[in-house]
């Protein structure tokens, strides 16, 4: 009789221990699962600009849209700076040079507007259209970013050249 009772007790203790181990291991897994967080990293270059929109998943959509809009804001500031620079030097520029720069800025604004439209498409994209929307916004971003870089360099160079030309004309006129 003692052996049977001992076996029943041993069996129950083993069952209880196995149940406890199983329960603890299951809750331990849940703790690990709840601690797991998705890290969303927006790829940026050394200047802080986005490098590639195409690498992000649909789950990162809100973050990518926010980053794209931040880039749009930065681009708008650059265009505003170009306009201000042009206005500051407008008296020193010939009518032709001023018209050329105004046209260049209008082209930049059009490129920026295309980028804005692609951001809107990205916002409204579904999981099925996500890949194409990312590619489109990435292409529009690259085009606008390149245009801004070239436009800013050309504007600075042109304004500086025009200012130098005016200065030379003034110096020549005062020598005579």
C-alpha cells in the first residue's frame, strides 16, 4: 500500500512540476514577445536627407510618409531661400538673367509639386499598390532633390557672376 501511495504522490508531484515548468516557459515566451518592438529606421545620408524610400515595408508607411513630408518641407525652404536670394540681387541682374532664374525656380516648384503628388499617392496607397507608390515617390524625390542641388548651385553662380559684372561695369564707368 505504501508503494502505491508513494507512486501516486510521485506521479502527482511530477505532474505538478511539469505543469509548473510548462506554465513558466509559456509565460516567459509571452514576456519576450511583448518586449519585442519593431525598430523603424529611416535611411538618411550624412546631410540628414533620405537616401531611399524603396527599402521600407508597408508596416512603416506612416513613418515613411512623415519622413517624405519632412523632406518636402526642407525642399520648400530651399526654394524660398532661392527666391529670397534672387530678390536680394534682382537689381544687379539683367532682365534676361532675372527671367531665366524665375523660370528655373518655376521649374523647381513644378518638380516639387510632382513630388507632393507622389507623397499623396503614397499616403493613399494600399498594401497592393505600396511597392509602386514607393518607387514613384522615390523617383520624384530624386528628381526634385537633384534639381534643387543644381538649381541652387546655378543660382548662386549666376547671381555672383551678375554681381561681378555689375561691379566691373561700375568700376569701368568710374575710371572714365
